[in-house]
């Protein structure tokens, strides 16, 4: 699914990495200069250079979680219009993933496998990612 440089117009990419009935979840830093400070989020972030959406999300996952996400794990892709441009949302399956496999990078305060039911119902999860995960799960 990766294709190297692309001219596709998008700002960034996020991914819901699912393992069994859990999803990799990142507790954002609690800083007033970032959107959604202190809320639960998903791995991902801004595009660098001419990256494809897949390359962007694979790089961001590596930086934020220490995981090397293979493109063939991605099973869902959807584009969303954002205030700062277009965002791409992915979902991936990673059976057998454990909390011990996750390594928090330089961003965020906590990184866990959260039960999907909790992620979808908690009031402190970024709401549009709850909606996007629901759509990905169909």
C-alpha cells in the first residue's frame, strides 16, 4: 500500500491499530498549545514532504509507539476534510499485540491497549476519532 512520494493533497494521517478487542491509544500531553490536551488519541500526525498517507501513518506509528506497522495490516482508509486540510484515517489489524510491545515516543503521556468499548464510550477520547473508528468497524 505504500508508494513513496505522492502529490495527493492531505495534511496528515491517523490509524486505529486493533488487536483483539483493544485499540492502541495515546494519552496526549496536557499542554495548552496543542489541540485536545490531556485527551485520549490515536497514533498519527502530520505529513512530511511528499509522503503518501500510508508512509505518513507508518512513520508516525514508529515515532509514537515504537511499532513497525506493515502496510498490509491496513484494512480501512477514509478521507475527511479538516480545518487545516484533508486527513486520512486508517484502521489496521495486529493480532497478539501486547502493552509490553508499545514504547512511548517523545509525544504523549501514556500509551496502552484500551478496550474498544472503552475507547468508543469514554468522554475523554477525541470524539471524531470515536466516530471514525465506529465507521471503520462498520
